[in-house]
C-alpha cells in the first residue's frame, strides 16, 4: 500500500510537461515556417530581393565562393538579417502568449543567428553546411534539406526549393520540385496518360521528348520532340537520354485474362524488363558533379502493386517492376519516383473511373511537393496499404541485399 502511494502520478506535473512539449514543438514548427516563408518573400518582393540577391551572388556553380567579400556580404545582409528577424518575431510571440515552451523556438532561432554571426566575424564557411563547395555526391533528401537539395535553389530554379532545414514550406507551396526548363522524356507518349502528361508538362514550361512505338499517333506541337523507339532496342536511346533531366517510364500492356506462355512473356517483357533496361541506361547517364541534383526517373508501377486489377499478368508484371524499383532506390543513383495510379480511362482500361487528365494533374501536383511515391487513385485502401507494403519491402531489401562494390 505504501509503495502504491509513493508511485502516485503527479498529473499536474505531467500536464505541465505535456503542455511545454506541445508548445515547444509548435514553436519549432513556427520557426521553420517563418524562416522559409521569409525566404520565399525575398524572391517575390523587390526591396527584400535587393538584400537577398547578395546571398545568391556569393557562390559559383560548384558552391565555391566568388570572393570573400561577397560571402561576408551574404552573411550580413541575408543570414544575420533573416535570423535576427526570426529571433525578434519569436520572442514577441513567446512574450505575448506567455507559454514557456515557446522559448524553445527562440533558442532555435538564436542558433541560426549565432552561426551566421560566427561566419561573418570569423570569415569561415565551415558551419554553412548547405553551401560547402564540391561535387554533389548524394541525391536530394526527402526529409530534410541537404546540399544537393539546396543547390537546386541556387542553380536549378531560384523560385523553388525555398526550405532551409526541413522541406515543409516547399511541400505546402509546391516548390519542392521544379520542371521549368527541364527536358522530360516520356515513354507511352501516344497513350491517354502519355498525352495528358505531355500537356501538363508543357504548362509547367518543360521541354518534352515524346518516346513512342507509335509516333504517328502523336500530333506535332511546340515544345515536343517526337522520337520513335522499338521494344528491345532501348540501348539506342542512350545518347538521347544523356541530355534528358527526367525520364518518365509510362508504357505498358494489359493482356487481361490471357495466361498463355506468349502472354506471360509479353507482359513481363513490356511491363517489367523493358522498363528496367531503360532505368539502367538512364542511370548510366547520371554523371558529372551536378547530375544527382537534376536527374530523375518516374516509373508508372500502377495501383496493381497492392490491389487487384482483374488482370493477373498485369498485376504480376507490375508488382515485379515495383519491387525491383524499391530495390534500386536503395542505391540512390538518382531520385526515382513511383507513380501508383488507380484506374483511369485508356486503351489498357476502357472502364477506368478517372480521366487521364485528372491523373496527370495529380502526378504533377504531388511531384512538385517532392513526393517520392505518388499515389493518385479513388481507392482509399491504397493510401493505407501501399505505405505499409513499401516500408516493409524496403526494410527487407535494406537488410538482406547489398550493392556490389566497384573499383
């Protein structure tokens, strides 16, 4: 009895700790939103851009410094100014709300001010992690901002990639990926989704290379170069893919109820092996110091990865493709996005409940928010089942497979 009394929970203390933690997390979130929102405004408001442009002017394409003076100016007129404003605003919020947890956000902001001040007065770049010079060795991170992610803001599209630590604001604004000015190659371009994707990419100011085994079905239009290719001859595309930033693998075949040996071979050859050959060919083009920041592969693996498509061979071949994509993502050669799409009306599925245009818009909407697994479907179960399936598959492959070391 005495032991039970001594273990009595002090609910007042627990409630106080929970409130402190909740306000503290809110203050950190608020700090990130304010900091990155200010950055975005610096690219939209002329008088703010005057100061912020000093930051952009300090770096060459390899992130080496233009000059020591330019770097010090960038620290004074951007980093110190930005972090000082952040400290002032968060301090005001903490004083007005009178919640102790909010002071965590103030401390967080002070660390930015401390780092910027140290770099300015000491003239060093050591703590400026996103601006360290040199080749980009990793792909852009999806959970936090790394050097490659931030490099894209400087040299891919200055009106995107605003986030500094966590990419929350970019996901909200749709600035986590820019296709503006990029060359995008697309297989299956003559199909319903292919044509819809071409239209959406052109609206986002991309240049499109329409790869098709039926090039005569594609209407000529500005911004689109039609290129014929044949199944099994993917290697012939390598020279053309050298100049491509994003490869979208969208071709496929549906044999419906057919289960003959020829149907099996055709399904896997078109839906799986052809796609894998294109991935390997394109991956070989990811060379040079900045390719990891700009090169991407998007693969239409379909909702059939986790749900029935009432076409067994379509499901089997697409699931095989999806699993191998998960395996290849572990090598992080470049960003590989999966397109997990529900039923839309097309030659492969005349009974689809969505339109190809709806699906294409959904793909671009989520891609711009840097989703690596892009789910566009009317089936709510897919949004639950696919993440579970993908995580468990990724974890299994991560534990029981390894990349071959090359000399």
